[in-house]
C-alpha cells in the first residue's frame, strides 16, 4: 500500500487509535468472564443470607423489604426492580444480592441509612445495565448491542427518579449513542485502509486520514468510558461478595460483624465515588496521559474541548484542517438531546458505496468490518482463566503492609470472585484495605 510521505504519521496515528480500542475490547471480553463468574458465585451466597433470615425465595425477601419501607423508599426500590427487569431475563443475581444488602445492613443491623443504600443500589443498577450493554455490543456485535442499549434506555427513567443526578444518566445515554454511531465508522475506516487509500491522490488520502483520526479519537473516549464502568462493576461485585460471605455465615463474632459493617459502608462509598468520577472527561484525561507517555503523534487530534463535547453530546467532531475552512456552526448537527438517545447509525459519508455500506450495517446481524474481538489461539493469555487463592490474596496484603503502600483494592476484590470456598475468616483481613 502506498502512502504519501506526509501522510505516514496520519496513517500511524489512525492505526494506533484503532489499536487502543481493540485493546479495550479485549479487556471487555475478560470483564464479561469476570461478571458472569460473579453472578454464578453470588447465587449460593444470596441463598445463605436468605436462609439465615428465614427466607426461601426472592419473592419472600422482596415482601419483607417492602413491609418495612416508607412510601418514598418503596418507590426507590420499585425503580430498582423495574429498571433491572427491563434489561434482564427474570430476576438476576445482582438485584437479589443488592436486596440482601438492603435487608441486612439497613433493616436488621440498621448500620447504614436505608435511603443511602437504595440510592447506591440504583446507581449500581444503572452501571450494570450500561456496562452489560457495552459488553454485548463488543462481544456479540452491532445488532445485539443496539437491542441491549435500547433495553437499558427503556428502564433507565424509573431508575433515575430517586437520584439527584438524573441528567448524568442521560449523558450516559448520549455517550452510548456516540459509541453506537462511530463503531459503524470504524468499519468504514478499516475498509478504507485496506481497499481505497492507496488509490487516492495525496490530498484525498490526507482528508480521509484526518477524518479517521477525528472519528476514532472520539470513539476511543467512549470505549474507555464504558470500560471504566465495567471495571467498577467488577470491583463492586467483589466487595458485595465479601459482604455476603459474612452476612450468610452461621457463626459470626463481633469482630467479624464489624468487618462486614465496614465492607458494607465502603461499598456505598465506592459506588458514590465512581458515580462522580466515571465521566467522559476523566476517560479522556487517561487517554491524553497515555498518548504523552508513549510520545504519540497528536498534531491533528481533535481539540480537547471539541472531543469531549462530541463524546458527551454526540455532536459530530470537526476535523483539523490546514487550508479548508471549518464548517459553519449551523452545519454541525446534534443527533441526541440531553435526555434522549438515538440508537441508529447515522454516519456522515461521501460516496454512494459508503452510504450503501452503512445501510447494510444497520440491518446486518454482525457486520464483519466491525472491530469486534474474535477468538484467537494467540490471544488466550488475555482471556486466561484466573487461578486465585486465599494464600495469594494474603500475600498481596502482607506485601502491601510491608512496603507501607496501599493494597490494590480493585485487584484484591476481583480475586474474591475466583476464590473457591471463601469463608468469613478469609474476608475479614480484606476489610482492612478499604
């Protein structure tokens, strides 16, 4: 393939951005394994908690909760239940586990204000919905991803009614729309690299590469944003699992119960912190640091504010130009209002063949040009099964204590999901790292 000399750095930057997204996608594949494993591990723990409190079914658990809640609290819990039902098949383990948390912390132990717990679990529900939808998009393709995001959108209104920051959930929807929109462009970019760019004259080749850089740059922000969301869910699951292990134990002394209370309190704090911190701006900041560390060619990257606005509000990004005037303000259109999400692919293209490709992508089950990670024997290391143990976890804790450094909270609590036969005694030392 022939590239004009001054277009080589543009080509390399576009491919680098594209590769960054692929790396994030492989991480999402691992996240799916971790989340599925957490769901599987939580079911027996939830059953233990219910049995300890004389309950046999989730319906009994829900009835017991509802009998003790105020009207306002019932409204918040119903929002959690309805939003979860909108994007789940049946009653999944996440809502059951969070219901168990509400029961044991706020109704039985009365250690945490029930309003704070309900607000936190609604946030978790929102993250679970969008995180799972993103995982579906990456691992199962366009059509399945669109369906998943639509399901989340259908249930999100109920979930945010009890939250002060409902507009933030609406921005999640807008960011999701940006991802769904630009993933189609990624297919066009890959196709253009392999089939068309070497045939373009110099200025056309330059313009296409600039277009690729602008679009993939914004898409990378969305990929990082949803990856951060998935990583938070993994940590929350580990913390919740640690709590359920103690809450369902038959014999718990006061020291062990104090550790459980601390874990529950920190669970709420982690959720509130992530609700504040997981933003498109913070995702972009991480990527800017990454580019600086590796000395990336960023000369024609979109301006920071333009890229952030495009990622958050689904506004088409303006490409940097040397000689061509920027489009007039009225030519830049907004596809998503503050509280609405457009889930159709509407990609600005020039040629009739590209228009036809986008039309085909909108109805295809899985578009082969998408950057959807595929199974590959050479990539087994990325998706390898974890071999965690209580001994390894304790070594991590002791090393952190010896070096007087904070233990890696996320890594330790992700360990819990994979440790078999976890006991209350195993969990107590972990509470100290929170």
